[in-house]
C-alpha cells in the first residue's frame, strides 16, 4: 500500500471514533452571543488528551472579553514537532457560532445522525473541522510518521465577532507564527480569497412627542427611513462594481436589525439600526466607510432637527491571496480531485472569515475542510445545520494527505 492508501485506511478504521468526537463537540453549546466559550475549550482539551494530544489553554483576560461584548474565551493550541527544519503548518477551526434560532426539527445540541448526516449547531461550521483536522493529524502521526516540520492545531473562539480575540489575539501575543495555514471550510473548493465586512450601528435622534400633536416632535423614524432608502439605493450602484475573483460578484449592503420608538401613540425620538457592508477584495475599506458615512450624513440633512451618531462595530478586511499559498492549493486540489472524483476549484467566497488575520500577518493560507458545495446546503446559521458524514470522511483524508506532502 502507498502512504496515501495507508492514511485513508487509518481514517476509515477510526471514522466511528471521529464521528463520536464531533458529536461530543456539538453537544457543548457555544452560542455567540452570549459568548461563554471557555467550557467548550475545556471539553475539547479533555477529549484531545484522550488522543494523547496536549492542548495549551490560552485564556483571554476576562475584562478584555467583557469589554468586547462576550463572556469567556479560551483559545487552544496543540503543537506537534517532528524534528529540525521543515515547515510549520497550522490548522485553524472556530468553535463559536450563532445561536440556533427557530425552526429546528432536530436537537441543535444533539449531534443526531439521520440519513448519513450529522445535525447540530456548528456541525458544519466549524466543529466538523475540529474533527477533520484532529483526525488528519492523528492519521499522519500513525502512518506517515514525519521526521521534520511541525503541525499546530488552533481551535479558537472568536470568528463570529471578527476574530480579534481568537487568531488575532494568538498572533498579537506572539504565541504562534506558522509558515502555512489551512482554515475550516467546505470540501468541494479551496478558497484563496474572501470579501471584507464593515458593520456599523447608526443611531438617529429626533424628539419624542404625543402622537396627537406630532408637530411638537421630530420623527426619528421618518428621518431613519430617508437614510435607509439612501443606503439601499447604493446597492444598485454596487452591482456595477464587479470583482475579478471567481466566486465573488459585487459589493452589497444589508440592514439586519432595527429598533426604536417607545409606544404606538408616541412620535419616535430615537431609532437604531445596524448595517453590514460586504467589500470585494479590490475595494479600499477606508474609502468604503467614508462613503457610507457621507451617504448617511447627506440623507439626515434632508430632515430638519434630525441628528445621527455612527459607530463602527466591525471592520474585517478582505483576504487577498499570498503567492506562498501555492503548495497548499496544489496539494488540496490534487488529493481532493482524486478523493471526490471531481475538480476542486481554487476560488473566492463572499463570506468573511478570521483567516484574513493570518494572511495580514504574512502567513499564506487557504480555506478547506468538511462540508457541502454551498453554505445554503449546510444550513449554516439556519435551522437544521448538518454535515454529510461522507464529506467529513473524505475531507479528513484530503487534509491528512496534504499534511503528508507538506512535511515530506
């Protein structure tokens, strides 16, 4: 048997164990918000120890986490060194995830298996890659027995809020500086670029008044409506701005939350809304933010007495490919093509991820892991999130083979 075949055989022989590992990870909630993620890190470290893998626990200071709007974060690093020289390759997956929401037909924390798929919040994004990366590492050590280079597992807990206290914190503190990295993704494409994201909170101030005498007040909702219409009009302009990266189309703006007013019979004195602006890799984030602020200011000026406060909540830069990612792309495409029986495209995604933080630190990286062709198929961030177990199995093999190549 070739080493690749032996790696595959080891993963097949231990696949039931890998599925059980994923089930146990899904069964510990990591809803963010509220963001109490340290218990999941503790449980993950316990399970890794059963495999003979010691996880360093790097707890972000409590006040820092609280100021950030979360409850607890402990990031994990497993370091495996195989000799002098060679590359250090990091594998990163995030454990934090949005709350389940409504509409589930399976227990979001059950890890239930039905018709070949494992259901649960974070089953696809991205606790499945806690499993694929861990078992790829175990297969590598059991079969290939590398004699140079290093592997690091980075299991972090701040992707949903932007990654600053996840990979960003590990990198800033000098706790890691790998040569290459692979981050959690899906099985049918290797992602080399992604959109950036700007999120802002806009507070529109007017003046409350009794609805029977509305002229004594200033309607914040009417002011907000003009601003919203001006913002939505930008989407028509954005469609004329196209990206050259396959898989990414054009910028887009979405208002995902709005609240305001005090009662039905009161002219609303304040309205707050939150917007999300996706930026293609070719855009300049500074110019994008300045433009949005100007659009809001111009629209607010059309309503006498309306004032506006704008707060930036998140600025996640886009991920641009680094030339050094070629060994990753080549290996994943080669082994993915063989194991999935179809070409694995190298492309961009309209999502934003915390992988950008590695790339900004000069570490070439790609996104690849266990999952379907699209986010829609995975039900990520929707009810009944699931991962197809055969995708998990084959992605684990692709990653194990890739690590074998990179450390050869």
